[in-house]
C-alpha cells in the first residue's frame, strides 16, 4: 500500500491542508487530534489551527 507523504494543499483563500507522513512530527503539534474516516474509508487524524480568518488543517493518514 502507498503511504501518503508530506503535502500541502490550498482550498481557497481561507483553508490550507498540510499532510504529514511522519506521525512523530504530527504528534508534536500542540493541538488536540480528531480521528475521522475519509470518503475512501481511510482513517485520518486531524489537527486544526485557526489564525485570524485562515484555517490550517494538519492531517496524518493511517495506513494498514
């Protein structure tokens, strides 16, 4: 199975997605994590930081 690596995506002027391939780096972000299931059925841990009117969403995709 492919392991998602690091990525950055911009969804309009107010949302930035940052994918992290290293769980230990993801864990260092001092925010609570929420585990969700993607539309494709994959588990994703998400941490969100809001700064002024921009939201940064950190993601760690769990792999089998």
